[in-house]
């Protein structure tokens, strides 16, 4: 995804992606950003979540990091 899509299907939309530090959540965050969405990345793991966000920003996307646990206990 070296060239982010500027007129993708999600252009102008906002999304919240949980579990975005790795795996499926990271893949979803990357796809949404690639399609033009501003992505709020939420995960309990601060370092890998920040790495995901930084990668999206480096590719020209809009991304924000939130550290938190959305699971029920």
C-alpha cells in the first residue's frame, strides 16, 4: 500500500478498529485507511498499536491511537 487511495470507498468516513495492533484488526485498519477512512486504532498493546498507526501515517493516511480494553470482564 505504498500509494494510498485518495478517492476510495471510505473517503471522508471515520472508523474505529479494535485489536488493531496485529493480526486481523491490523489488516482491517490498513484496508480502511487504504480506502480513505480516518482510522481510530484501539488496542491494549501500546507499542504495536503505535507502530500500526505510524505506518498508516507514513503512507499518507489519517490514523489515531487509543490504548484500551473493550472486552467485557
